[in-house]
C-alpha cells in the first residue's frame, strides 16, 4: 500500500504505480467523494468510452401476453 503526504496547499501526488494501472494522465478530471472517513478519487471518463460495455447482456424479459 502506498502512502502520500498532503502538501501545505492540500495537494497530493498519486503514486506512479497507481497512475499507470489506472491510466491517469496529467489534465484528467477526477470526482472527489467523501465516503465515511475516507476520500475517493474517481476518474471522469468520456461517455464514448462506455460504448459497448454491455455487449452480450441478456435483454430478454418475461412479459405478460397483453404487453407483447
């Protein structure tokens, strides 16, 4: 587990190993979420990256006869 130090300007550096695994680049935007007693950074990804992520999902839904 990596640890970081908060600077006097309340900045932190994301460790290189984590940046590489998460493909975070300079200029990327992050959502900051407080969850209980921790802070989570969630990368904001463009909607076009979501294209196809549900490929292969089963969309069959049982329906009532009068709703078909």
